[in-house]
């Protein structure tokens, strides 16, 4: 899920930050956006793991 205009999306991220935002705040917003987009791409490509397998791997019960 790649956006067509990165500059517009970056500007949108900047606009939603408060006036006293830090560089760390901006970097966090970019990181979250990239992580979500990567997850959606993985899901669309079928690169997923069943929740049951994840629970078993970490020894979790339902």
C-alpha cells in the first residue's frame, strides 16, 4: 500500500502534530505509518501466521 505522493502524506503528518512537537514525535509518526503499511502489504501478499501458531510459539493458551 504505497502512497502516490509521499510529500503530501508527510505534510499531512506534520499538520496533525502539535506546535510543540519534537523530532522524535515526527519520527514516531513516520515509523508507525511505515509499520502499518508494511503489515498491510504482508497481509495482502499472504505472509501471515495463524494466531494459534503464535500462541503455541509463546506458550500462550486461548
